[in-house]
C-alpha cells in the first residue's frame, strides 16, 4: 500500500507592497499637454479667448471629449507595486500503510513581481462641481492582468527525499501555476484597498492636468479635487488634491 501526499503552498511574503504612483505616465501626459498647447500657440498666435466656465451640466461632456486629445491609451495606469512572491510544493511518499517513509520532495520558487493598476478611460466618468471643488466619479479600480514576473531574478529550490526520484517535474509544474495564482493575488480586494489612495491621487492629478489645460485650475477657479471610484460606496470626506497656497 502506497500513501502519497502532495501539498501545494502559494503565499505572498508580504501583503504590504511597495507602492508608487505611475508618475512616468502622468508626467508624459503633462509634457504632451504642454507640447500641444505651445504648438497650437505657434500656429495660431491670436490672443486666447477667456475660458468658457464649467458647469455641472457640461463638465463631464467636456472632460470625456478631451480624453482622446490627452492620450490615446485605453487605460490610465494609476499605481504600481513590486514585491517578492514565494511558492512552495511538497510531496511525501510512504509505504506499508505509512510505516515506511520514503521521504519528501520539495520545490520552492520566489521572484519579484510587479503589479499594475488602472482605470478604463472609456468606461463611464461623471464630474460634478461644488463651489471650488471638482467631484470626480471615476471608473472602478482594476488590476492589470497578468502581473509582470521578473524572471531574471527568479530563484528556484528543489530538494529530493532520501528514496525519491528527481523533483524536477514538480518544480516545472509549480512554475506553470505561478501566473494563474498571481492573477488571483492581483485581484484580491485586500491588495486593491492597500493601493486605493495612491490610485485616487493619480486620478486626481490626471484631472488636474486637464483642468490646467483648460485654464480652469488655480485661484478664483478650481482649487480642490475629490475622487470616488465606482466600486466605492461613498465619496471620501477629505479632498484628494488641493491647490497649495
């Protein structure tokens, strides 16, 4: 009688990832906005007309119609996080009703993983005005699938039980399961909640760049932005972004 026990372990070494705003994308958009502004000024040197005031009735339409002019991307990347993920698998084999232990094969893999998060630019947006504040109802926050595995830094460990065959096949199978498991990790609500405020600030910065492009950001205009994602029950009380005095 043979008793074989296969145990698969997939775990994150740390659910508190290093988070950074997708600053390169936002900075690129800012450069594009300013380049377009200067290009238009060179073509049409006539004095600019005063900006048409925004109202709650027209601000959403003006924002969504401007998105193709700002970026051709379908998604706005709003945050990234990088951390070490580890996976393990063990296989124990016994004979004679478990009396003879032939040993345990062990396979382990760890690698840095970059998670990216975005909102879809072509999903519904809604903007509202409350005095000097723009309220942004943004699309739901989503994880970009699949996460990026830094394979050049991947570490593999295989240990063979004293009377067992090579664990190479088990190690290969474990590696094949990494990407589907990481996709589950990326969409974990706990992970999304950890980076939610970072994503909120990135969306607010995107809207601020648009307001600045339209000459609607600054003193005597709009000075605050609040962002609520579609998957959130309520608008946060504090402004996401405000003009520094």
